[in-house]
């Protein structure tokens, strides 16, 4: 099964009391100029996909899920998509909810219901495709044990998703050892953001928490880890390039022949990351990689200029630019650059898929 295992969920709910029935998205009390600009860019891209069904100038939660359904239904390259929840920000000291610093909250209960609804609809429409739940449980919350128990025993979650900087999670803190032991025992992998995070205000302010070296702690307790974006910089001019150092870290983690540390290819189609692709291809073996888009982060075709962007041919460039479906466009871009198609099926080796 060809799976995109890194797809984000968006919405426009603003009621923290309604998080089990809607996506909560409110950053106005904690805004940063860069994230505001990025949010506007994403909304413009979604409007180009005709996501604004009622043409009221905003993309509602309902409309966003309609876009996701249409894109997967019509995709010629992808069979499944992991939709990612995102737990709120909780104080590392008190375990209490930090309302002001919680800019996006996608609860496991809400997303689990949505995934089930979408899959029922796919089946009814005769589509041999499916969505998967990527759950998110912050180890900082007081009730993390109860929340994790719900995820493990009452949902079909295929992974746990963290953005340490955004969620104020100190990955190396040994107080999380019971959390690590719990997900390791249930073979629930941890998809953890590493490297610069520009999508959330807290991500920009706490970027020191997204260090790939901190993954040493969950690995120590037997957790299978997926490091997002191959730890690549977003803006190579200002962000340090740690590709070689991250490769050495991965090599050490996988030294016994068992792949315990994976990395995903999400957002590598971002125009600012294209110059890094030759080094990524030369550095990371395909057997360590899983496929992801990072949708709705824009997936542009135009930067992949023939004979400039890593030997892409005019024919490949034309095909990329003609492809409207961003899930398919991302596959074509990576294929043209030289990524093997096998990485799209590697997710089946690491995710806790239903029935396995």
C-alpha cells in the first residue's frame, strides 16, 4: 500500500470546549508575523483547489476535510493517508493546559471519528483507499496515561505525533520514560518533528527543543522513531545543514540491522529545500525512508526546472506542472529527482496498521 504518512489537519473552530467536535485553530493571542504570513499562503493555495465551497472567504473544517477526501479519492499515486492529530500545549511543570500557547488542537477523539466517517464514505463510493489516524498525546499532560490508553485501546491509531517545540515537550527528559515504555510495548511509533519549525509561533520561539539528538531517549526505551523531514533546514541560508550529522545518528541507531530510526520525506518538495535533495539522495538509503507530503504546506511544481533541479527532464517538468493533485505532484517531483517508489510502501513496515 502506498501511504502518505505525514498529512496535517486544519479547521476553523475557536471554542476550546468543543475540541472533541471540531478542530481548534486560534493564534491571534499568540501570533508571530511569519506564521501569519504562512497561514495566508496556505489559505491561498487551498482556495486554488476550490476548497472554499460556499465562497465566504474562509476555509471551514468541513471544507478542509472535503478537500482531503477529494484529493485521496482522485489520487493516482497514493492509496492511503495518515491524518495527524496535534495535542494541546501543557505546562511541563504543572501538567495544566496552556490555553494561550495552544494555537492548534486536533483532538484524538475528534479525528478518530472523522477518519472513521471518511473511510466509511470511501467504501460506499467504491474507493479502495483509506485514511489512517495519527494520534497525538503530550507526555506533559496530567492525564497522559488515560489519554494514551484511549488511543491504544479505543482507536486505530497508527502512530503518535509530536512537535516538541510547539508542544513544549522535552524529549530527553527521563520523566517521560513510562510514556516511552508504553508506546514501545504496543509497537506504536513516534513521529517526531526535528529541525526548524516555522509553522507555529511556539515552534519558532522554542526551536532548541527540536534537536534530532534528543531522539536518543525514546530510542533508548525501545521506541521506533520516525524523524520528520530528514532533519533538513527550511531555509539553508540561515538554518544549519545537519544532514551528515543526522545520517551518522541514524546509522548508529540502526547499526544492529533493525531499523529503529526512520526518516520521512515530508516537505522536501518545498522550493527552499530543493537544493538539498542531491545530498539527501546520496546520504540516506531508501530502506530508511518513508513517504510524506506535509500537506497543506505548498507543493509547487514550477521550481523543478529541467536540467537545473537535479537533472529533471523537460518531459518530467511538464508532467509535474500539469498535475493538479498535490499528493500526486509530490510523488512526481520526488520520483523525477531520483527517490525510489519503494519509500511509499515502507510505511507498512513501521506503522501500527489496523489488523496487524
